[in-house]
C-alpha cells in the first residue's frame, strides 16, 4: 500500500531533488543471458584488457558506446564520440535497442552475495540544479580532460548512456513505495561478475510516480558516483542553452544509510618512485613502522595489508612496492601545514587528504595529475600496479558515508577518486535519450 500524505515528513528547507520519469532506451532482448553479455561495469572501472573482453563477449556490448575504440590513425578531435553516436543510431535502426512508449521511473535493486543487505534506489531524470543549490552536492574534485571527454560523448550521442549515483537524505515514504513494488516480478534481472544481482522494475503507474517524485522533492543528495558525468551534463546543458532534455541527468537515487550504498577505498600508485626513497621522504613528516609480511611477493603483501586495513583499531596509511609494507601514522605539523587552510576539520583529517597534500605533493614532490598519481580500485590492483610501474602504492581506508556527507555539506571537495561507493549499477540496462 502506498503511503498517504498525512504520514510524511514536513518539507525540508530550500529546494530538493527534482526527479521525473523518462522514456527509456533498453535492449530489445531482456533475458538474463543476453543482458549479461551486453552490459558492463561503469566506464571508469573498465580496464583496457577488460574493455576488449567485453567487446568480444557480444557485438552489441554497451562498452562499444561508453568506451568506443577508433583506429590509431584517426586522431581527430571527437572521433570516438562520433563513432559512439554512429553505433548507437545503427543499433536503434536495427532494433537492437528499443524505445519505451511510456515515460517511467525504474526501481533498481542491487543484491550483493553472501547475505549482504540489498541497495534499493530509483532511476530517473534528475533536474540539474542551479549553481549554489544544495539539492545535489559533489564531494570530489574533477579533471577537466575527463569532463570534456564525457561531455563530447553526451553531446554526440544525445543520450545518457549510464547513470550517476546520488545518495539522498533519508525519506521513509520512498522505502514504502519501493517495498510495495518489489512484490511484483522484475522487468529485468542480471547477475554480474561479482555476484551482484541487478533487478529492475519499470514503474509507469502515475500514483507510484507521483509518490516517489513528491517524497524525493523533500530530500537533498550527495553525488556518490559520477562527478565527471554530472559536470559533463552541466557543461552540455550550458552549451545547448538548457534545451529540452539537457537540463537533467540520468541518476540512480539511493538513500544515505540503511538500504543505500557502502563506501570502499580507492588507492593511489605513484610510478617510478624507489621504495627506499619514498620511505625516507615519508619519515620527514610521519612516524614509520615496518608491517610484517608472512611470505614473499605481492599476494603476501595484499594479505597483510588487508588484515591491517580491516582492523578498526589501526590508523594511518600503508606504503608498499609489492615486497615490503610500511605504516605511516602521526602526521607532523609540517605535513598538516601542507593541507590547504580554511577547509572544515572533517576534510583536513581525512586520510586521502593527508596522502594527497601532505605525502604525495609535499614530501614526495609529485603533482596530482592522472599520469603522476594512478588510481587503483582494489588492493590487488594497487599492489600489482606498483610492481609493474616500479613505484609505490599508497593504501587507504575508506571514509565513512557520514564523512562524505559532512564534507559535501561544508562545501569542500575530496581529492579526485576518493570514494568507491558499492554496489555499482550495471551500465547498459537503462539508457535515457535526451529528447524525452
């Protein structure tokens, strides 16, 4: 049963989220096996090798749109975006993809394995708030080059190819609507390589849509994933004069807290940095201690690092070259002075902030660029990359969801790629053409 308006919370102060239904573009074949072969992780989680595996899995895999591959000889600006647009139009002509006749919101359940609670949210077209609005708050920095790439793709395809993810203020009535709808069979379902089951329900009932839209309008949200795509959507809207459809972005809107996302760390790798040099420089600003590793090689280092990072009693950062493991604690006054002043205390004390500003930039003298500081989404990837790049991995703990929200609401920004919210929506299940 849908909640009545009498039991809902009073409206929050200031404008909240504006969510609206849209006419989705989906694969014509909705069966599990087909969706497993044509969908993919988000573009920024796909490695070069992974991209080729996905492309080979099916000629219509969505990776051919989100990460189009042009001939090396074709270096013209916008060539990849143009190829994506041409491919998308061909798939529409050939009925690989089909457009819904009716606008809908989509209920999205992500069920991890091993009894982990499900994440439940709503896919909708979220209106891009005006500058300075608190309706949607970013918490991470972005790179202009990455924003430009995503903007070019959005402009060429005129389609939101994958959703950003927003974590909204708690709103019980949204949960009640979702629980009622989840009693019906899902419109589509697929299990990804990590064992997460993705279930989606198309919601076209005006009563359901109105209840969700009204409830979410009383909430604000923090960007959990998709800062570059959000910035690209804003840039495209400005360039198009906020033409119809460009004033919104496809978003999975999930609750902050129970029923929402979890946060995992994203690690850093500084290439071409000898480990003894890195540790010696780190000693000028931190207390260092060797962490015992039971065995030799990267696998042993990963096991030791995971044990240490999973211990809630431990604090600090870890450094490794794939052979040794060193802990950094007790940041000195000199290191803290390298952290930009004027930021809120919740931001200044974050491990990722001390790592970027105090360790990497100040003590190691490395700029925070995509070539100087590489990103790794897991321990294994971080350690293996450090070995391959003859460099040093900086292993971090994840900030809490509360830390993320506090930083965002204080108007501060974490360094790029500071948080990995999980589970991630699957790319390719639901697309949003900008024309409706």
